[in-house]
């Protein structure tokens, strides 16, 4: 009996040792790395893999297609068991990841870029990864896009609430490194949200509660735009984002959005003042920051415009997240906001030759809550090299500023000088 017990004990011990030894270890992921557990567990169960040379490259970016592959496997997809085609023109049936992209698409985890493409080879950003994970976990539908102030805000709040962001910080507009990809997928699996044939859960699986349909915000269908007085020449220029702390902008090509928006805004100020406008800046100095939360930062910009009875509100931004060119937002069509947006859009394209992405409407906080005609200009993409070159140069900033000033003059019916 004693002998049998010893034998059993040795077996258990051996098994434990073998199992432990089979845990994947990578030269470049040490047990002191915060994502160590996530990387080793996910590679053990085949959700993610190393680079074949014993490295995991935890600080490398991931493409959108690769992320789909990880997400699919984490949700029970086995290679070559699912196939289908997707309605994205840049994902042909011969594309290497077409089946995992199909899997994610058919399950509603992804929806593409809205223009018939999926951009599979582009590096996935933190916020895009968060949106996919939240969708795959079944804890948030597309209505979260409207939660504001940004399209990703609702997804990030939801992911945070569910513990998916434990162990790392979300950096908006930046590619999410592989270590954090492992962490976010691991967090969702570990909390029982993924349909993964249950290999990971260490905490009891949580039944995915159907998300409550967000109560529709009492958005007036028509923005209470106060009538623009014909001689009203008071303009609030909002250099988008803060110099530091909260509500800092996107980054790309060595540039920070908040610096570029201020440079353009300040040049725009000079042009408008020369043309007889009274200008109020939301950030008079480049190093100014507003509020202690994103919401406060946006609210203060709105308050400055409303409190001062401004006649126009111009918010300057740079875009990011894959794309190129200019787009201008107004809150709704049919009003002076749209009229101004069209003129600004037209003039920027004419002056800079940037790609015309058109005039768009969106529920953006600052253009929704200001009570005068308001627009938000996404001048160009900070993470697109050619756009960034224009954004970074004095000449490029000058062209953008002059174009906006010319459009404002045209809107006001005065000749630009
Ligand atoms: Zn911005």
C-alpha cells in the first residue's frame, strides 16, 4: 500500500513537472514582465504563438488580421474548421487570414472600416482592439459608438468596467503591442467572457449578461443654434486636446496632436484677427490644459464658447487610426454648421491637395453642445506619413489655417485679405 502511494505520488510529481516544463517560455518574456502569465497561458493553449525563434516580440505591433486570428482562436475557432468569404474588398477569398476574418465577421466581432474595406494589414490600435474584444465578449453592441465623447469612449469604459484592461494602459491612436494583445484577450478569457471551450478560466465563468440597451440620451433632434447675427464677428477657436494630463491627443510620426492643433489654431487666429474678427482661444498658450477629466476638458471648451456668446466655434483636430486626408464635422445637416463645414472642407482641399473625405455629421461633444454654428475639422492623419509631413511643417500649418480663415470669410460674406 505504501509502495503504491509512493508510486502515485511520484506520478503526480512527474506529471506536475512535465506539465510545468511544457509551459512555453520565450527568451524575451521574463517572469517579471506584467504580461508574462497572459503570454504563457495563451501560447500554451495555442491562441497566440511566438516567432518560431524562441522569441515572442512582446513590443511589436499586430495587424488587424493577426488580431482577428488571436480573437478567433480565443473563441473556439480551430484552423481549417471554418471557411467563408467576407464583404471587404481588401480581403479576397485567397487572403491568408480570410477564414478567421470571416469567423469574426460572422460572429459580429468586427464590422470593417465603413467604406467596404477591413484594412487587414494595418497595425491595430488600442481602441480598435478594445472594441473587438468588447464585441467578442458580448458586452457591448455598436450603440456604444454613440456613448461619446469619442467613438471609442463607450467601448473603453465598458472594457474597464469588465476588467479587460487590467495590467496595462490604453494609449489612444497607438498600435497595441503583442504583450498587451495577449493581456486583453487573457483578461476576457480569464473572466469567462469568451466561448473558448474553457481552458483558461480560473475564476468561475460569468454568464455574459445581455447589455442593457443604453437609454437614448435626450438629444434634441435639432441643435438649438442661436441665430448668427449677420455682423457677429466673435469666433472661438478650439485647439483640440490638452498639452498634458487628460484629453491628450493622438500621436504619430513623432508628432503630438495637441501641439499641431495649437500651431494651426494660433495661425488661424492671426488670419481672422487681420480680417477684423474678435478671436477667443480655448487654449491661449500651447502649454494650456483644460479640466481634470476628458469630459471636463470638453465641457470647458463648450462653456467658453457659450458663455462668450461666440458667433462661430471652430475646433481643430488631427485624425488617426488609418486613413489619409481631411474631413469636417458638423452636428447636423441643414443648418449653418453644415454650410460652414462645406466651405472649410472645400477650401482645405483646394489649398493643400489633401484627400477629400467629405463633410460628415457626428454626435461630437463640442459641436453638439455649443449653441452657435460649430464645426470640428480633422485636418489630416497624424499617423499617415505623407499627411504628417504637412501637419509638421510651418508651410502646411499655414495652408490649413489660411484655408479655414478664407472659408470663414466666405461664410460671413466678407472678402479675405
Ligand atoms: Zn482629436
